C-alpha cells in the first residue's frame, strides 16, 4: 500500500472517530442539562463559535450540532495524526489526556476572548464540561482503536 493511501485512511478514521466522540458528547451534554447538572450544553458553545450570539430555537440548535460535529471531526483528525507520530500504545490514556487538554484550551481561549457562554462558568458546569471533554477523548480513542483493528491505518 502506498503512503498516500495510508494517510487518507488515517484522515478518514480520525474524522469518523472525532464525529463519534462529538455525537456522544452532545448526548452527554443534553442529559446533564436535562438533569440540571449544568446550564450549558456542548452545542451551545459551538453555536457561539459560529454565530457569536447564543440564539435559541430549533434552527440554532441544528447549527450548533453541525458546528460541534465539525469541530469534533477536526480534533479527531488531529488526534489520529498525533497517534501516528507517537504510537497506539496507551491509547485510552492519550484520549483522556487529549480531552482534558482540549477542555483547558477551548474554555481558556473562550474566556480570554470573552465569548458568550464561555465566561463566568460556575464550578459545577465547568466540571461537567470537563467530564464531557474526557468522554470525547475516550470515545475518539476507542473509535480510532476499533477502526485501526478493522483497516490498515
């Protein structure tokens, strides 16, 4: 198999893994918001990145979900290439660490740039978002591992 084909497979696998992580993360966010654990879901952060203003309604939620899935895809591809540079050993630990780093970076930059929904996050929602980031990293790692076992990456 030539090198270009391997890279394309890694790109697709990373994208699919990131999409899977994002979908599970959105589901987790909806559940925690419904249970009153947090007042913010992950698609709301994604809405702000696209529209700046946290609009309400079904269409805004669709935009937020699409945006979140696209962001998950991009971070999944980055994770897949980071694993290519390092190795697939300790993949779950790397996934958890990756999620934690994304939590810190994304919320940090959202706070620095004073984006709506990012500033003044109380401790309980911040911790809920942290667990959601860990879930994203874990699901992305598990999906990538599954795809690696099923294809030649």
